[in-house]
C-alpha cells in the first residue's frame, strides 16, 4: 500500500487522525505511524480495511513482493 493512500482516504472523509484512531480502537500515534509507512498488525489492518472499504491484505502486498525479491537474489 502506498504511504499516502490512507491519508488521502482520511482527508476525503474529512476526518483527522484522532477520529479514525478512536473509531478503530488504536492510539493516534500508532495510526500516524501506519499512515507514514509502518505495517500494522493483521488485526489492525483488518479494522482499517473495513473502515475504509478495501481488502486488508493490501497492507502486506508490497512487503511480500520485497521479501520475495530479496530471497530470489540471495
């Protein structure tokens, strides 16, 4: 998932980080880190995906691709 995707979705809903983090049950600081590129836990990924309306596995696609590429070159 692209780093600024969550921010764009949140802005499109006219919400701030505090509102989203309260809605999904996490600290605002953790949500901020996710918006800035931290990969969330599966549990949080599922909550965010449900809130925004996309499949939770999108959080892990680029990580998987990078890990697969690293193991191909090893």
